[in-house]
C-alpha cells in the first residue's frame, strides 16, 4: 500500500496550514486576525458599557451631593436646589438600563462591578427597578424642608446601599 495519494492530498492542504513554502499558512493567519479582531471588538463594546454605567452612577452621585449636604444641615434648605438635583437624579436613574449597561462579560477593565451581578441578574434587575421607581416617586413630590430631604434620601439610600453592599467592590 502506498501513501502517495495521502501525501498528495496532504501537500495540497498544507499551504492552508503550514509548509516550507508557506510558513504559517494563509488560513491560519486569517483565522488569527479574525480572532484578534473579534476579541478587540468585544473588548471595546464592553468598555463602552462600563464607561456608560459609570457615567450614570457618577451623574447620580453628583445629584446626590447637594441633597446630602442639605439633609445633613451643611447647607440651608433651598427648594430650587432640591428640585433641580432630584430632577437630575431621576433623569440619571431612569438611564439605568441593566441589559445595556451590564452585558454578560463586562466584568473586565476598570470596573467596581462584582461578578455577583451576573450570577444573580434577576435580583440585580429588581433592585435597579426599585431604585428607578423610588427616585421617580421622590422626584415627583419635592420635599418642603430638610426633614423631607432626609426622608427622601433615606428611601433612595436604602436602594443604593443594598446594591453596593452585594454588587460593588468594597472601597478602601
């Protein structure tokens, strides 16, 4: 039995993979380039999601700052400041689209999101929905005094704290 037919087929296929005339083969090079492009594209799409969710969280934090100062008595009650910041907080909270901002696999890069988010997505989604509803409710009836701001922030803060406790890396 001769191996020549097999070798003939082998030599016909080897340029796809590798041969002395075609080291590395064109098929392998194309597969490598395609894989690298796919990895970069996936990484960029996750980077966008991470940046977007961080922007939403920063917007909420920015709006909460002046409200917290009023609640603590560091700043005098000002209905205009309260209304402006509750409106900004509500606008930011309503942008909290869990599916878009926390896609599967977006745990890499500079993020404080814990893998627990994706391990218990149903709970995370419920918490996000509750935050959005509570912020919308508080923003619809602007508190009339410091005590009202304290109560509003207490309600909102329970949402933030509960989520951060379970789903965000601890800060030093």
